[in-house]
C-alpha cells in the first residue's frame, strides 16, 4: 500500500488523520508521514484497515462516492 492509497481509503470512510490514528493506536503524525511518503507503511496495515472498515460498516458509517457524495454502506455484506 502506498500513501496515496491510504489517504484515499481514509477519505472514503470520511475519517480525519486523527481519527484513523486513534483507531490504529498511533500518533497523527505517523498517518501524515505514511500518506506523504516520509515513512514506509507496514505491510500488515491492510489487515488493520480491513478490521476498521468492518467495524465502521457495523456502525453504519457512510462512505463517499467518487463524486464526493455520501452513500450508506450496504448491510449484510
């Protein structure tokens, strides 16, 4: 995963860098450094993001479409 992919994922789930940092139990600066490419993203981060994604879906968190409009995540998936 590259920084731009992480940023896309974060914005898709309408999370700030601080919110994502809280979910991952890291400092917000770590998220910034990953997104701009100053630090390598751990290879296993995708697993943590998947777990966060599942948690957000259960809570009914909305995601953004490519046009920037929000759409609810489908339940039961």
